[in-house]
């Protein structure tokens, strides 16, 4: 009996730049598949930018045959209008994998940092460094895509623990 690799799509939502990363998990092995950034035209109307995100992430799901998805939860910042707009972008990004029949897990920024770096308050440089260590074939990954790969790595780790706990 062979275990097929599970492809996980990690998402770091943003209205200007949404990072995405795909990893394959097989047993305890983690393998980089692809990563990138979706950047809607900044001059487009808000609704068109959201549609752009929905369609682009949907294309990523299809192109990389993703099995599961995970997304970073929204953190509330000082500007309520910015937080609300980010929430809209996050919804569009979440709907894309859902349209493809994928479940979408959600993780807090601190949990992602702790899972990948070991400290809940790590900075973007530390995250990118650990992503490069854990997925060397990914090469140098820019911040948004590194964050998305960190989300995928977190899901791979926590998903594995949940499966082991269920088997006990």
C-alpha cells in the first residue's frame, strides 16, 4: 500500500499582495512544489481586485492539484478600515480553495511563527530563513510567499499531529 503525497496550499492574504505556497507532505517528509505572489492591479475598483484574487488563487489550486488549504488569520491593527479591507481580501482568498472542494484551515500569526521558527514573535526575516532551511529547493523566497509557505508548513505539522492523535 502506498501513501500518496498530500498537496497543501498555504495562503498569506493581502489586498495588494497575496502570497501562496504549495508543499507536498508524505509521511514526515515535506517537499516544496511551488510558490508565488498574486498582485491585483492597484488602480482597479475594489470589487475587481477581490475578483482577481478569487480567480488567481483558484488557478493556483487547479494548476497544482492541491488537496488541502490553510490560511493565516487576520490580525486587528490600529486602522479599522484597513482591517475590514483585509478581511474582504481574506474572504476572497478563502473562497477560491473552497470552490475547488478543499477544506481551509486557519492559523493565527503567532502559531505559525511558533511552528516554523519556534518563537511566536519571530520577524519576517526569521520566517524566510526557516522556510529556506525546511524547503531548500524553494530557493530564496520573498516575504509574502515565505509567509504562505510557513502557513503550509504549519498545517502539515498540525495536520500530522491530529492524524496521529486520532489513530491512538
